[in-house]
C-alpha cells in the first residue's frame, strides 16, 4: 500500500543577510510503501536532514507535493494546515532526531511514558520502563531529570520516547549518533518490529551498516556533475537499490 507520494518537492532557504536563495533540494519525487525502509544518502550539506524536516513540517517546503495517505484520507504535507500537521504528529508521523528536548522537572521515565498516557499512567510507566531497560539506560537514572544526562544517555531517552508508540511513518535523522553498541542493537530490534508491523521508515544514517538489514531502497541526493553557471547548485534525487546497482532516476 502506498503511504507517501512525493512529487517535485523543493526546499529553498532565503538568506536575509545576503539576499541569496539557497536550494537545499530541488524536484524530489519518490513513493514510499507501508513497511518500506528508505535510506536517504549523499554528501554533507546536500539536503538530507532538510528533506526529513520538510516532511515533518519543521520546515515549510517551497514547492511540490508530499501526499500522505492518512487514516483520515490524503493530506499534502507540503501544504496542509498546521492543525492537520499537529494531528498527524500525534497520531501517525514520528520523527527521531539526534537530540532530546528534556523538560525541567520531568523524569526520564515520565518523558518516555508521555506518548502513552491515554492508556493510563501506570500502564504507560510500565511500558516506559521496558523501553528504557531495552535501550540500556541505568535504572538509577529513570527517576532523574535528563537535563543533566550525558549525550548518549539523553539519546536513549529520546529513542525510547520516540519509538514507544507505533507510527505509520517514522523519520529518522541520525538516531545512532552517540549510541553505544547495546543501544544500537536495541534500536535495530525496535525498528524491525515496527517495519514488520507496517511502519514506513525514511532514515539518514552516517553509519547505514547499523540498519543494513532493514534497508529496501536508497534515495541518493547528489549535486549534479555540471552545475549551472550561477552561484546556485541544483540538486537531484536518484533512487537506487541498496546494492548500488539498477539506479532509477525519478
Ligand atoms: N535553517 C536554515 N537556513 C538556511 N540554510 C539552511 C538551513 N538549514 C539547512 N540549511 C542549508 O541547507 C543545506 C542542506 O542542509 P542539511 O542539513 O539538510 O544537509 P545534510 O545533507 O543533512 O548534511 P549533513 O550530512 O552534514 O548532516 C546546507 O547547505 C545548509 O547550510
């Protein structure tokens, strides 16, 4: 089942200091099926994180469409009202970045339990404990405030919170940065479960070998060989099989 249809999606940034327009990516098109894992690859600064943020609507795309087949019907992520995006973020689309946003005086356990509060506080905390345990956060930190945690400890809380509730689409922006081996293995296990249950995943990984067995296709963002004779570089999207063969230009 097709979950997402991206057509000619673009994101440009206006640099107010210089008045210049910087294209992060241009005219990207691809489809994503339920249960599929798409790796987004390419060199630094080519627009990988910007693509994820544009789909999650942290950034407003500059043009094109990203038609998400929500349970409520198709919603264009590139143009939907903020209220619809808030609904999707609560119910259907998740994003995991490299950074936790800890909140003052909220314990690690409660931060992780929060997405499940509609099941009741006791059940939500019970699940949160299972997830914190799986990611290997030391038990004596569960009641502590993550503001003082190390980078890796914060990331374990971040992942447990982001992955505790299944989503239909999950966007992963370098989730393994700063994780130890145990937590990387726990992440792989959880992503496999979600994928098997039908979650579609789009991920950026500096070490894709961490999730190699899950990858179905790659979207390779690249700067074309012959850029225009202006100071703007146009970027193009290429879809490839994980083996690197059979490149299909969209
Ligand atoms: N908020 C912003 N304002 C202006 N330019 C931005 C903004 N965010 C990103 N950019 C620019 O867009 C381009 C793409 O950035 P992005 O972070 O998406 O790259 P990336 O492929 O994820 O890079 P990396 O592999 O280094 O993480 C970069 O040139 C960056 O400077």
